[in-house]
C-alpha cells in the first residue's frame, strides 16, 4: 500500500513540466490527483491520459479570490487530501537596474506569497500524517546576476516551509522542499534576452536556444540536464516520508558542487 501523503494529492502547476511528472508519479504509485494551473488545456491532457483518476481545477494562484479555498475544493473532489505539492512557478531573468516592477510583483506573488497562503490552507486541510512539498530551486542558494527576485522568492519558500513544518508537527502534517537544478522544461526553453532586446526571428531563436541549452548542459557534473521525472521521484519520496519534516532535498545533477 502506498504511504500516507501520496494517495490523494493536489499539485499546482500540475499540467506541465515537473508538476506533470509529479502527477504521473503519484498516479503510477496508485494515487489520485487534482492538478491546477491557469490554462485548462494542459490540465485536460493529464485528465485524458489517466481517465477517472485526475481532476482538473483551473486556478490562477496569483489571484487572492481564486486561490481562496483551493485546498478544500481539492479535498472535496478527492474525498480527503493527504498531499499538497506547490510546483507552479514563474521566472523572468532581469539584472539589477532593469527589474520591471510588474514582473517583480508577479514573481513574488506566485513564487512566495501563494505558497505561504496555500501552505496555511494545507495545515488546515491535510489529513494527519500527510505532507506538503514546495518546489524551490538551487537558485535559492546560488545567485545569478539576473535572478535576484526569483532567487529571493525561492529562498523565502525554504524559510516559510520550516515554519509550516513546525506548525504542522502537532497534527503530524509535514512540510519539506526540493531544490532542483536545471531541468529541461518550458521554463528552461525560454530564450534569455538582454534588457530591451526584441525576440529574434525564428531561425536565430532556434540557434540561440540550442546554444543556451548546450551552455547549461556543459555546467552539469553528471553530464546532462535534469528530467522532470528526476525531481518527481524526490517529491514522491518526501510526500510519503513519515519522519521527515523541515527538510531540503537537492536534486541537481551535482551543479551545486561547482560552487
Ligand atoms: N526547470 C527548471 O530548471 C527548474 C529549476 C528549479 C526549480 N524549478 C521550479 O519548478 C517548478 C515547475 O517549473 P517547470 O520547470 O516544470 O516549468 P513549467 O512547465 O513552466 O511549469 C510552471 C507551471 O506553473 C504554472 N503557473 C505559473 N503561474 C501560475 C499561476 N499564476 N497560477 C497557477 N499556475 C501557474 C504553469 O501553468 P499555467 O501557465 O497554465 O498557469 C505551469 O504549469 C517551478 O516552481 C520552477 O520555479 C524549475
């Protein structure tokens, strides 16, 4: 039987990338899931791939009114909730001096405020023995010149995770985090442009994207970028680990060893 924490799980960002891989890992282990995101299409694709075991709950977690009661709605759909994975995230690379105000606010809302508010809901809704997992980043502990806002938010998530772990402990509700390195998803396949630079034409975009991915690959001690499943495996473990709370698991192909 699958461990408690892994059987009825809500996953933000569950329609794409790492979130979708987490959904598939839970489903393969015999659980059922609710997946959220803003776009209905990726969520419906997960529903179609696993008929009867997935519920799609479109939600913009940056909206205070939309995220209110999200965990309770997921619990009602699944007949209880044991696990919560906060995987939704956004990044915009901008160096200091070029940090756009709207982008700053949006990144903080999705990457820091929403996980705190949803984590508070999880404390109320998760069944005893259940767990929440926050997807942080190695950029929480290692800065790029262009990642000030994203790095600050991902570092903040680690600290709020620890407070939630303490608050949840009396009911045996656990909170943990994973810190992925560079994982090959849409997020990494977005071209990093210089401030004010327009998007190049298609052939140039493709060539520069290839070079960007190759540069990132060359940094990896284990020789390849991460796959969403590499991270999903760690998330599934933490969801179901009964005596682990307040922990951070680095899943990064060894890139932090370079620092
Ligand atoms: N890829 C990497 O190298 C890497 C490394 C470290 C950490 N991470 C973290 O891993 C997580 C997953 O990212 P990914 O790499 O799998 O990229 P991704 O495919 O772009 O996933 C991001 C997900 O977040 C959802 N999302 C964004 N804004 C949202 C909002 N306002 N409300 C609800 N959902 C929202 C997106 O769905 P919609 O667009 O439909 O809303 C999407 O499903 C993120 O937290 C990211 O920061 C990624």
